[in-house]
C-alpha cells in the first residue's frame, strides 16, 4: 500500500484541486497521529499481548477509511476523514516492527533480510501504479491505494501467533523509564531527524518531477531505483561489521549529501544516480536504528518502545510536512536544503551519544542504564 500511497497520494490530492498549502497540512496528519493516538494503541496491544490481533484490526479499519476518503473532495472534510483513518493506519508500522523484532529474537533471525520484502512490495506496487497511470485518470488513483489497503488487511490474517516474550508476566516493568533513559532518547531522536529529512521527498518529489515533464512511469521508476538500493542494502546488512551507531552516522551524512544535490535540480541521469542514495539515507538508518533497539530494549517492552520511536518520528515529520508545504510553495526545490540540515542534525545527535550507543548494555533502556 505504501508503494502506491507515497508516490501518488499527493498527485491525487493535486488532481482533485487541493493546493500546495493544503497538501502540506493534509500530509502532516499521519505524523500527528503517530505521537497522539499511536502510542496508546501500541501500549494497549502490548498489555493485552495481542500484536497479531491489533495488526489485523487496524488493517481492515484502514481499508474502510480509504474507501470513505475516496468520496471526499473538499479540503477540510478530506482532512477530517483522513485524520480518523490515520488513527488506525499509522499504528500498523510499529506493531509490525515489534512483531518482526520479536521474531528476530525468538528465532535468531536478521532484521534486514526480513525487511527487504516490504521494500520489494513497495517497488512492485509503485511500478504497477506508474504503468496504470497511463490508463487510469489521476482522480481515480485513490482507488488503487484503497485496493492495496484491503490486500494488506487480508494478508494480515495469515500472520502466525508468536510466543510471549520474556518478562511478559510483568509487561509494565521498566516501561515508564524508557523516556527517561538518555540512550533510548538518543536513538529515537536521531532516527526521527534522519528519517524526517525524507519529508519533502515523500510529499513533493512526485509533484516536482511531474512539473519537470516526467511521465507517470518515469516517476515510478525514480521511486523504484531508490527502493532497489534499499533492498540490496537490507539483503547485505547481515554482513555489516560496524557498530549500529556508526551505521546511523553514515546514513545521516549520506542523507545530507543526497538532499543537498537534489536541491540543485539535477538532470534526470544525475537524479537517477542520486536516488540510489535512498539505500543509505533510509535503509541504513533503519538497519542501524533497529540494531540499536534490539541491543538496548528488552522484548517485553518492544511494542511500547516502537510506539515511542514512531511517536517521536511523528513529531518531526508533522512539523516537517507543514513547514515543507510553505517552503516549497515559496522556494520550490530549496526545501531540500532544509532537509539536508535536518539529516545532519540527526547525525550530530548520534555522534554526541556514540559512547552510550556503541556500548551494549542489555536491557539498559528499560532498566534506566
């Protein structure tokens, strides 16, 4: 679903007459729900030991929400319906990450090779959607997104239940201390700033490329180039020997360089090469941050920790979305200079906390250090 939503939801908004400022406001809604409603849902799922059930329930509720979204064309009404839908949609990411990391611990797996399948699905859906854009009117793109949400909900039914993690008998143990632990705070702040630097790219890349004269398939290919690089990085990640904190710092530097180049409005050939940087700016950040989460957060509070991680990311992303809308309306691609500074700040946070992050103290995030 994300492979269709990220490249083409803003294109659909523009097609039905929503202006750039409203697009920025509407696309700021998912991040807002990440630091408001989302932590409540992830905490409730953890307390009741029902990660699988929560994933299924939110999946079907999301599908229903997008059905309603497709019938709305007025900015304020669309904003309200989208906000309600995002309340059940955004928790799916931390819930599935928590489910995945429990599996990593339980079966001794590597996160990267699991995560690459999500990226592969993104790439396939983005390509198919770009191809369909030749035959489907832009005002009907919402129905492709809706179909993907329903497919995702149906796939959720196939998830197998996982055994209870250690300390499940006392799931609240240590949870209140997560947000008082400097190591955990450094992890979620660094992640939020680096991943949040992708905000303008997610919101305005397709619109900018469309205005540059690229057709739907070319736009989809540009998205997919980045995702292919991401898939390759995830596949190779079990071979990485550098500490997770160092991987995060490398990712931050790569993101800053990527956005600085994108701001110069490079030609298509250069843009295609720059898109390969998504493997580092997004993929390496994800691998590094999840490695730090596994090292510093115990399993019985992983869902809650994922909720806090996503909530912090939501604060940064919602702010980025609103500001990006205003900056893009006035300065166009100059918005990427702001994204480069955001990524660099995330790298600085990781560097300042490198002493804590590179020393593995099992369960330190929950125990208070």
